[in-house]
């Protein structure tokens, strides 16, 4: 099945994940709904649960930034909008593109309650982003 387009797919994703949010587990009916709606991208997202990491990092009172950190890179996620930073790397059809697996994986982790929350001072923004980018530090603190 062809993946569908944003932004109404964010609402569909939220609807499917409402069961996960209630139960804090991923069940087979949720997996089947995700695959039915998003096809192979859903399978990639489920695979990414194993190796990926999701973060919500607060910088002082000013910034609250969400990330999905995959094997090769990290991506800024805007959870309410369907935006993932990988759009800058794969810009073809950017306006009408489908949700990527980073975004679906982040939302799944958010629904499971396993997004790691970290806080830093606002002045730490640059180095934290650099550390995330190059994975120099273990953010599992
Ligand atoms: Zn992405």
C-alpha cells in the first residue's frame, strides 16, 4: 500500500496510537493498523524502536526540542506537525511527502512513554546539539 500524505496522516497516526497511549504497550492490532496506514514505513519505524532513541530536551525556559536519534544521524522532530529534520536530506516532494519512519518511531515512543526527557541551560544549546550530532556523549542519563 502507498503511504499517505501529511498533514491529515498525523491525525490518523495519533488516532492509531491512542490505544498505545492508554495501555503503554504496542499490541498486534496497533501494529496491523500502522502497517495498513503507512506500509513499509511503519515496519521501519517498528524496527527503529530497537535501536533508535527519542529525546525531548528543554533548554532553560526558552526551547523545548524533540529529537529522534537513529543509527547514522539525529533529526529534529516537531511532534504536532509531521515534520522531521530528514526533510532537508531528502527534499524531493517535500511539501506533499509522507510521514517518515523517524517521525512515526518518535510518536510511537512518545505514546509508549519512553521519550527521554533532559534539561539543560539555554546557553548549553550549541554544545548539546553538537554532541547529539556526533554522538560523543551517552545521552542515556
Ligand atoms: Zn525523518
